[in-house]
C-alpha cells in the first residue's frame, strides 16, 4: 500500500476511534464466546479478528437501518404507518441475525461458525452491550468518533 493510502487510512482511524475500539471489543467478546459456547467456532485468532470486523460492518448497517425505521415510527401519524414501521423493525431485528449467519458462512465457510439463531442473537446482544459499556468508559458523550 502506498504512503498516500496509509495516510488516508491513518486519518480515517484517528477520526473514528470509537470504531477501532468497537472492533477490539468485538474480538474480545467473540473469543469469549468461542471459548465458552461450544457452537461458536473459529479455526484461528486471525479468523476471529476478521469475523469481528465483518460483524462490525454488518451491525453498523443494521443500526443505521433500525435508526431510520425508528425515525419513521416516531414520525408516523396513522395507525397503518405505525404498524408497518413496527413490523419492519421486527423484521430487521430477526432478519439481521439470519443475514449475519449467512455472511459468516459465505465469507468463512466451515472455518467459522456462530452456532445458530439463538447463539448469534446472544452474541450480538453481548457485542452491543460490550461496545456500549466500553464507549461509556472511554469516551465523553461529545467525543469524536462515537458515531
């Protein structure tokens, strides 16, 4: 990678320390799950690191989608619009776990397994709780990079 690309990457990382912290938290939580949940498997630490990065990207997209749906739910003025938004929120909440399982299978095959729907749901909850706790510990509410 050229110095120019490394410079851009460094600037992006420095501008978003929360994202870097999230990946580290996800690696720790994922490896604890690998250690204590027999259905969660990774053949190597490198694969668990790459899985944590994939989970970070996927969960950020899910959070963006859920935020937009919640915005629409709050702005809804008709019962029909509220029901559609609420059903959409439920669909994203459930469907996102299935998408995560599919992504991990497509990208890593048999080398990484997040178990099934229940283990991945528990894992996602633990990832988000860990992320939230560490961000509260390390950052002030107005700090840059908390996105």
